[in-house]
C-alpha cells in the first residue's frame, strides 16, 4: 500500500450522489438570496425583489457593476397592467384634444380657433330662430300670413344674418391678425440676421430683438426668447414659433429657416433670404389687392344700380299701373281687360327677393375677386343684404 493509498483511507469517503446534493444546496441558497430584499435597497429595487444594492454613480466609477433586474411573473403582469393604464390615459388625452370631446372640454377655444368654427353655434341658432318664428306666426295669424305679408321674409333674413354675421366678423378679425403678423416678419428676420452677423449667438440676438416693437408679433417673439433662455434648441423653438403664428406665409418662411439650419447652413444668410422672400410675397399680395379693388367696387356699384332700378320701377311704374288697373276695373270690363289687374304686393315682394339674392351672391363674388376667398365676401353679403331688406321693408 503506497502513501497515496494511506491518505485516501484517512480522508472521509463521499457517498454516491453527494456532489448533486451540494449543487442543490447552492441553488437553494442563491434562490433565497434573489427573493429577499436588502434592507437598504431602493423602493423600486424592493418591488422587483432584488437583493443587490444600487452601486450609484460613485460606485460605478469605482468599478462596481450595477445589479441586474429579474422580474417574476407577478411583477411582469403588474408592469404590463401599468403600461396598459398609461396607454389608456394617453388615448383618452388624445380623444380630448380632437373631435366632440375637445369641443365639450374647450368650447370657447375651439370656436375662436377658425372663423368657420363659429358655425357650430350660429347655424343651429339660426335654424331654431327660423322654426320658432314660423311657429309663432302661424299660431297667431294662420297659414295665409305666409303669402299675404312679409313676416316670413323678415324671419328668414334675421336667421341668415344670425348665421353669417359672426362668421364674417371672425374672418375679418382673423385676416387682419394674420396680415399684421406677416407684415412684421421681414423686419424681424432682417434684424435677427444683422444681430447674428455682428457676432452674437442666436439666443442673445433673439433676446435683444425681443426688446423692440414688432406690432402684434412682439408677444410671439418674447415667448420665443423665453424658450431659448431655457436652453431649447433654435430649430425646436422656431418650429414652435411657427405653430403659434399659424399663418401661411410664416409657415413657409420659418419652415425654410428650420430646414436650412438643420442642414448646417449659414443662419444669417437664411434669415436674409426669408426676409426677402416674405417681403416680395407681401408686395405681390398688395399689388394684387390694389389691382382687384376696382372689380370689387364694380360689383358693389352694380348691386346698388340694380336696387335703384328696382326701386324706381316699383315706386313709379308698377304703382302707376296698379292705380290705373284699379281705375279701369271701376270704369268697366273692357278697360279692365285691356290694362289688367296688377298685384303690386306680389311684384314688390318678387323684386325684393331678387335684390336680396343679388346682394348675397355679389358679396361672395367680391370676396373671391378681392381677397381670393369666398368666405371673405360674407361681410359684403351681410351689408348688401341689410341694404336690400331696409329699402324694400321701410322705403317701398
């Protein structure tokens, strides 16, 4: 028996399968450690069932490895549930920012956003006024009043004015706002380019420009300055500036500036190009407006001539013919058959309808020719409709 055999006899013998038991005990110990929570671990770590302590920033610098997160089935289910709740809230928020939910939540903001949005209120209101007015008239005077008086015309005109006058006012105000903003853009771009050329950074240049006065554009420039002071990038801030302005010309110019800046071009040169382009567009628009003004005046004068001719026709010729017809009827059957019986009320009402329709249509044509938008003609239509109604209601 050698020396090696003697040592083998002295050492304790391992039972069969003892290596597997040691491995099993090691796995149980590891599992116990991973399911218990360290007392000084963070709440997120405790929730996830992690024993390792977060090494933190300094620990990572020292070479300590951050812990690994192992979520169990229950934690995964809870995490998925939280994600579903977040997604549901996001969808609900999107729904509130569009459609009928947005109208119910922010009615004033939606109505004032675009001129045509006011029709959401004025159109139903006009219909209600017309229906209720007709119901009261028929109840008090009967169906015959529709054909023998102008009460139906009065209610119809009032309903039309209720529907279109607010739209015309909102469109006029919005068009004026956009015009004032766009007229201030070239000076803003040119001044900003000059400041940048003098060696100033864009945030400093915008801050200095924001101290000046640019008409209705000034509040928007100062808000742009505030965003730049919060370390917002120039491209992101100028895009928000474009969204807040919301005019076609500003969208075109500012989008050009943002894309050129993103591509790495000379910002000052881009600003000068945008200023020149904006100024040329405004000059062309002004020239077009001046050239088309004569046609707008012609449309308005043609309506006034039409109303004047009808006024003379009804007040002189038709009145004389109606009086002669009545006298002929009293004189004898032969004279009455020659002249005929003229219904003055019927012809007056017919001509009044023609004048009112002419006024509404002429106004829409004037808006399209003068400003390039049919909606812009509603203000002319409202004025001419009122003129025609007043003349035939109170002067004839």
